C-alpha cells in the first residue's frame, strides 16, 4: 500500500530531526518529545511510527546497512564475491571501518539504547558471519568464529572513539590495528643469533 503523502512527509521530518539531534546532543539529552518538537509533529506520531528511540536509530541506519550489504553480496571484488582471500578480508575490514566512521553517532546510539544489539541484531550477525567466513578463508588455521567477534568488538564506535579521544591515536593507526588483529603480518624469520644480554 502506498504511504500517504502527509505520512511520508512526517516520517522524513522525524528522521531528519532525530539524526540532527543524535549528531549534536549527548544521548542522555535526546528524547522522543524533543525529536517530535523538532520535527513539528506530536510525540504520539513518533511513537506510533517508530516505537522508541531504538526504533528510530534502526530506521535511520537501515538503508545504510542495506547499501553496504548489497556491495558485499554483489559488488565488485574484492569487497564483493571473488578475488584473493586476503584481499577480500582486508577490503571488508576497510568497508566496516569506514561504515563505523561515517555512522558513528548512530552506532553509538545503538550501543547505548540496546547494548546487546551491537552483537545480536540481524545486521550485526550478517557482518560477523561474513567476517568469520573471510577470516576462515584467509587464515584457515585460526579459530575464525572467535576471532570474528574479537575483531568486531575492536570495530565498536565507542572503542574507536575512546582510542581517538582519550589515547590520542590517529584514525589510520586504529585502522591498521584492526587489520593486524584480523590478519597479523608475517613477523619474518626468527633470529637465531645469541641474546646480547
């Protein structure tokens, strides 16, 4: 059934207002009432359409999730199907890292409103399953199922924000660390020379 024009307008206004508030406000200060006021609609309209703040976050991030999933499922290699296993893993890590960087405020909100949703929602399960498959293909000898969760945790927006803001790590240093965690570089030959001490 086609959405009525006024309903579509209200939905777009609510999503625009919500994203603006999530971008500039501390999460504790964002409420359905404030979003409704900014959108020029009643709070009941927001609740009826989205349920709660978590529903709003999920509605905002869903099209961005779908776009990246489409690139993973059917885009050009190495992010899409085909190509070298190592290149596919690294392309995927870059795509996930960039996704977090571009959507960090919404991901922080998701982490805030539903702590377990970071791992348990359908989108996260897709990312983790795909990461497991790519780690397994690139590093057959490791426990890919465990390592995928460890790497996915390293990609949390709150972890990356903490490292940038409180440990003063450059974004590219964090990105390199995620890559090394998933597929550490070959350390090279082990030295056989005597310990100088």
